[in-house]
C-alpha cells in the first residue's frame, strides 16, 4: 500500500537482476553440500565439506557483489534507460553479498535436521525485515530504497549470527579435494540455474518492453503467489525431504520410499494450491491498493506452473544421485528456449496472460524432460 505499481515493478526488475547475478556467487551450492555430506561417513570429511562450501560461497559472493556494485550505473541504464536507479542497485548488491553468509549455515542446519535453528534464524530475519521495512517505508517514506535497506540490515544481522554459530560448530579447514568435488558437481548447476532464471523471470523484461513497469508490478505481485505456493506448500516438506532423500536413495526399499515421499509432497502441495486459488481475490483486496487487484486473475495459471516446478524438484533425485547434473542443465535450457519463444510470441499479444501461459508450458516441458 506504500508502493505504486511502478515502484513495485522497479523493485522486481532490480531484485531479479541481482538474483541472476547471485547465481555466479554460488547461491545454489546447497544440492552439492547435501550430496557430498551424505556421501562420506568420515566426520572430518563432513566438516571439510561444510567449511569448503562456506569459504567458496563467501569469496564468490563478495567478488560478484562488488562487481554488481561497481556496475550499478550501466545496469540501471540497461534496465531502465537511465542511471537514476543506480543507487538502488548498489544497495541491492550489498544485500546480495551479506545475505550469502546465510546459505551454507542454513544448509548445514538442514543436513543435521536442526529445524528449530533453521526456523528461528529465518524468523529473526523476517521480523527484522518487517520492522525496518515498516520504519523506512512508512515512517521515513523512502519507497523502494526503504525495502532494500530493511532487507540489507536483516540479512546482515542474520548472516552474522549464523556465521558465528557455524564457526563454533565445525573445525574450519578447507580442502582442495572437496573444492574440486563441489565445483565438479556444482558447475553444471550454474547453467541450470541460469536457464531456470530465464524461464522464470525473463517474462518481466518482455512485459516491460511490450507495456511498462506498472504492468511488470501487477504481474510480479501475481507471481508472488506462485512463490507462496512453493514456500508454503512445498518448501516445508522439502526442507526435510530434500536432503533426506539422498540417504534414502542408498536403501534397498528406495523406490517405495521415494514414491511415498512424492505422494506426501502432493497432498500438501495440492491442498495449498487450491486454498491460494480460492482466497487470492479476497487477500488482495485486504493487502493491496485497488490498482494491484487485477493480479488475482492471473494467479491460478501461475499456480499450475509451480506445481510442475515442485514435481521437477522432487523427481530429479536419480540425476543427482548419479551426479549427472548436466542433464538438469539440459532440461532447464530446453525449458528456457520454450519460455523465451513463448514470451516473444504471446507477451506482445496478451501481455501478462501471455507471460503466464508461456511459463506453464515451459515448466511442463522441463518436468517431462
């Protein structure tokens, strides 16, 4: 209610551009951590996997964040046709770097089934973000800058807390052997994540070109409900099942266990999807200004896309166990090609409806592959 649709569109475009840049900072090393942590039974090796991962992510994120900070003006011109949003991009770049210090500690908490710590850390980050966002946005009237400042403070505080905790939990010795293994496993995932980004977020760029940032803002709000399905209807189960399925895959009854896991995921996923689809119109009337209300119409289509997304995230276990992550890259590259073709054809004709329908087709193609 304190942002216009244009403000929300600017915020979405900056966030997603920095999200893409964060791929180069090792933000997706979680799967590699889960794989190699469970692959070894040696406690020393397990600690070295975590220590090596933390150092890699911290170093890469600082390099990538610094590059984004220095390139803020060119990025602003590329996104918006002028350097006026360069300062916002610099703040977002700092947020990207500081937030990266939570990645490995949270992954370590997951592999050790420390759900209380995981929830507590994320709850602290959420509460800090709410408090500072409210202050900067409502009291100080800083607009999009207030949102980025609040997120940066929350991410820095949480990252500092989790880093101190991790330093106390493990012997911090990096290993060149595990560096090579993590890079071997994780390097193809960079291509996968880049392709996933194209399939998931590039529709905003097409919408901006075909319409304006206000259209991007309304569509981005609708898309948040797809993310909500993922966060509420899939992630809580996946927090446990995601790392656990690697150990289950070593058992004789793995097929039956993996099937039961997929069934449980769908019970929660489908129930949540129906609930969001039924309630979204009323929720938007309460939470957003009238100019955002048209977003409700697009949400059911986006929910279908995120069902396919969840299915793919569960059933990629065979590829991951075989450590043939290049096939995930191929699947996502194919999805990205379909998405871009769909956006290029449908967005100029149908705007947000075209973007949503192309996303469904692209996510379905990835899942089938």
